[in-house]
């Protein structure tokens, strides 16, 4: 068998991630590969650190991208901060909270689960109760933006509660970074990780991470060695730290060019503008979706603008809907996960993809296919309704 180049179809990515990658990012990634200890590359690494500090709104010195997907950022937090036998409170309101529990247990920790229903945010009261009951817990973990449902939890309040009980926080901001307000220092978040492929409009494969001094201090005082060699931050910082750099692993050079470009674009746009743009495009999409007679899983006050979970009308096979959108319109949207499989679709408006063109394209395609599937929707109104929401300047 002989093979030739792979040419992917050109899709519009409006699922839960990866999102559409900005052409500037793809162009940056095609630039010549240089050595990972080349002084020019090292200078660019410093810029990435500083741009990430801006994106996370932090002055933390330990602010770097881990050379692997966001799951590795999650794992880096748990393997470095949790020691065998330690009790960790983990708030679960969706698929990614449950993944955190797995991480705690695999790192030898004891997970105490605080559970909230899918589609609702993490309850500060339940966290408070758990901390009262488990006074020996030293870490609280939660997901800021639950991609499986499209819910935003109140990270500031949860971190305040944790700090009051002398606990560190581990926070998943994979879907929130760049898309929703996130203020690591002001909110007192201790260990925070994210991903490159959502609201940053970069390709998948990098996990931005930031740890404050409280978190670094806990790692320094560990009694046991970090079980993972690759994710041991003491070793990773030998390469990413500010002193003389030593080889740790060969950095994904061109992917880092892409992240640099994505972060520079975020800085050019301005973080606040990016947050407002996501909210605004959500408003346009929401207006169109509701005009069709469809509804959202999550109530507006805690809904993520970048992840829209839309409830499917009775009798509509969402798998058929998604495959028709993909095959006929080159439009990717996401399925429901876990208990929500078959019941919702997830429409992403992330990063570069959070624009009016995508909103209109999605509404048009959704309406056409749903109408053809004889779904009980109102036709001919969604686009005008979305258009009535003024374009953001
Ligand atoms: C909230 C959240 N956490 C973690 C992850 C894992 O990211 P990755 O697939 O890049 O490993 C995702 C991916 O969708 C996510 O949405």
C-alpha cells in the first residue's frame, strides 16, 4: 500500500474543542524549526511565559505550558501537589471533575467527593460543609468551566472558602482561559491549568499551567518523590525556569510558535474584549436558538458563553443531526456526555470561532437539518432574531 499526503476536509469547528485555529497560528507553526536550546527559542519561551501571565492574570513565576494536552496539565497538578495518603476534596459537577477524582486516587490521595448535578455549578455551601467535616483536607479541586455541560462555577468564592480552611486549590480552566473572566491572583487560585485548543484558538497539545508560591512551597516540602518523571515540576523548571537551561525533554517547538502567536493575538485584542466577544456571540446564538423554540440546559446566570448545551426535542436523534451537519455542512458540533448523551448537543463558540459568521452558519445549518428531520421547531426566524443583536465593535 502506498500513501500520499493527508489533506483534511475544511471544517467549521463548533464543538467542545478543538475550536477553529486562527490562520495566523497555523502560519506561525509552519516557520522553520530551530533547536529547543537555541537562544532565539529561549527568548521566545520567556515571551510565552509573560504572555501566559497576562492570560491568567497572574504574576506567578511558575507560569509555563506543559508539553502535552490539558489532561497532562491536570495530572501535573495532582502528581506534584498530592502526596500518598493525603485527603483532597474534589467537587464534581460533570465529566472533568470525575477525571480529577481519578487523578487524586492514582496519585495515592484520598478523594472526598462533593457532588452537584450535571448542568449546575459547584455549590459553595456543599464545599463549606465538606471542609467542616474533613478538617484534615489540605487541597480542594474543582473545574471552573465544565465543558461537559457548559456551566461556570464561582471560582473566586470557592477559592475563598478553601483558603479560609487552609486548603490549596487546584483549578481546571481549560475552557475558561481567554473566554470567561479568570483572575488567578485576585481570586487567590493556587494551581491552575488549561489547554491550548479552546478559547486560545491554538492547536491541541499544550497545557498552560500556573502555580503560586503557596503551591510551589508545598511541592518543595514533599516527603516523597513525585511519582511521574515527565511531570515532576522540579525537573520541568530546569528547562523552563529563568536560570541556566538544561535539557529535560525536546519541546514541541512549532506548537510553541503557535501558542506564542495565539497569546500575542489575545494581548492585541485585550482580555476584556475577548471575554465580551464570547458573551456577545453567545447572546446572538442564544437569541436564534430560542427563536427556533429550542432551550438551553443551563440557566443563563451560570451559562458559559463559549459552550452552549442545547436540549434536543423529544424524538430527534442527535447523532443523526450531528452527522448530517458534519457531512452536508462540514460543521462539527459536540454530543452530550455521560448521563446527557443523546439528550443535548454542545455548540462551541471558542476563541477565533466566536464570531458572527459562525453563529449565522450554525443557525442556518441547524434549522435546515432539524426542519428536514421533522423536528418541532419554528423555521424562518432564527437568523433574523440573531441579527437583531447588534454586532460588537
Ligand atoms: C474542562 C476540561 N478539562 C480537561 C480537558 C482535557 O483536555 P485534553 O483533551 O486537551 O487533554 C478538557 C478537554 O476537553 C476539558 O474540557
